[in-house]
């Protein structure tokens, strides 16, 4: 069984993220928010956007050594504009591995709306860990 993220991640599956790029320290994810992912202002909830950033940075960290797992140590997020989406539209997240040591990864992620406007960005630190067996 092929797992697109290299592991079973039920929360990511529930949100419907798709992995579009996973190589060379870079990753790209797509997310089509549904009504239950909105806040009271009818824009994508900040927690959903932060989850998208967390996952895109983690996949960027893992993209150079896919058999490794990572866990989030620290994350800082900045929201620039609401992540508005029309029905059926997608947010695009791009992650980049900035620096790596033997046990740590330092990353950056950005989320864009369907018009290509930057909505949020984050930096994150991840610890490389041995992956649990898939099963």
C-alpha cells in the first residue's frame, strides 16, 4: 500500500491535503477547505492554515530522507491576509528546508490563496526521529 505522505496521518487525510511535490528539500501541498474548515468570518480557520503549514514544512524536512520521520519542536506563524477560498478553490502551501543538522531541520512554509496572494507564512524546527513501522 502506497501512502502519499509516507505514513498514515488520519488528521491530514480528514482535512484532505494532497501532496504535489516532495523532493530536494521542497514540498507542495494543496488544500480545498470545506465549510467545516471555516471560521465565523467565513474564511479558512487559522488552525487549519497552521496545520497546513506544519505539514508542508515537515514534508520539506523529510523530502531529502523520506524514510525518516519528523516531529515538530517549534513553529511561528504570521497571518498576512484571510485565506479566502471560493467553493472548489484550493490553497497552495509550499515548504522549504532551509538548514539541516544530523538531528534537526529548520524550515519555512507559505500558504497562498487561489489568486496567488500570500496569506500566511511560518518557520518551523523539526527533530528527525525513527519512523514507526507502517501497518
